[in-house]
C-alpha cells in the first residue's frame, strides 16, 4: 500500500541526506576533510565514514583464499582522523556518522558520532547490534540482502538492547544497482512492519530513483556514496555520486517538496491580479464588471 502523502514525514520536513565516504578517503586527512566540505556544499545533513580493520573484517580462511583482500588495508580509516572529522562536521552543520565493523570500534566511535550506522553485511551479527544499541545513540541499519525474518530479528535485538531511535534503510547490495531492481515499494513495507523511520541507501546513482524514494515513498533518510572527482578507490565500481550531480538532485528534491505547501485550497499570491480578470457570471465576458468599471476611469 502506498504512503498517505499528506502525512509522510519526508513530505512535511524533507529527508536527511547522508554522504557515505566509504573508502574514497585514501587515508588522507585533508582529502577526508574535503569530503565534509563537499557534502555540506551539496546540501547534505550528514556525512558517514567506516571504521574497519581488514584482519577483523574477514575470516582467516577468506584472507588465505583471497589474498587480494589484504590490499584493502589502504582503505582503513586512521583512528586519529575521527576527532578532526567530527569537529569539522559540526562546524559545517553536519551530523557525523560512522559504521563500526568490529566490536571495539563501537567504543572508539562513541565520543565522536551522532549515530551509528550498521552495514547490511553485519545485520546478522547480534553482538554488534547490541553493542551499538547499548550506547543509547541512534542507530541506522541497512537491510540489503536481508529477508523480513532476518530484519525482524535484528530490530528485536536492537530494541531489546535499548535502541529507541532506529532508522531502517531499504538497500539493494548491488554495486551499482539497476533501477529496475531497486524495489522502492519495500520502503513502505518496512515502515508498516516496524513502525520506525525508514529510508533508502542508494547504489543506483540515478536521480529518478532518489526522487521517487522521497516523493512517492516518503523516504526519511537518503544515504549515498560520494566521491570528490572520480579518483576514489570505489568510484570505478559505478555506485558513487559526484558532488555536482548529487547537489543538483538534492536541490530538485527540496524544491519539489517546497511546492507541496500545506494543501489549503485558496488563491495563491501569484493569482490575485488574475482573479479580477475572470469572466463575469452575468454575461460570461472578461473581466469582472467591477474591474471593467475601474478600466473606464483609467
């Protein structure tokens, strides 16, 4: 069932837009800080990084079978970046989010983050869910690849562990995601099933998809991958936006939402002069007789 447009939270206040830097920071603090500026300039409300260590992300068997995974150590975010990134985000009016990929990361992020983001791949890891929920901070959970039963179990663990501010992101873990596989109607499925804030984690890099998620399905959060200029580690995978394209999309969405107004049917200011030039009901001629009388004295 589609959402009721007049009561959709996104239609009332507009969604939050969170730029996911992922591994495009190149372990360079200046470049990382530049992402904060680019996200703010594009109209975002938040920015998100990831905190992982390869040896704690993949099992030894996986690293032995796929030694190329070790090259992703170059994607690890240095711990010392957290404080300056959080401070710069606050200066630019952005929420600072980060995804922990090991249990110790939850504590390491605690002084810095506005909210924890849990990735789709970690949705089944109850210990991580509990550790994030127990901090009392908001939690954003992506649901890519998950069944409804798996999502229900995860939501139950989060809520039982103290999470009272939960956002579920419908997500398709394809990089990039073809627009025909986005299944945006699942946003409403999650809303009805779990009664919490819902949104869309985008891998389509398609303005039409994001606009549909907001205007048709009331997404309250839009998360998307961002690169600065196309040289980031993940850009070639095809799922990252550039600042200008996402900025224009955000601007279009907000302009569209502003056009909704409050729904009261009354003459708009731009119509007031033309009201006097409507056909008079006595003879069907324009303008109204009262206006004609004023014309005779011009």
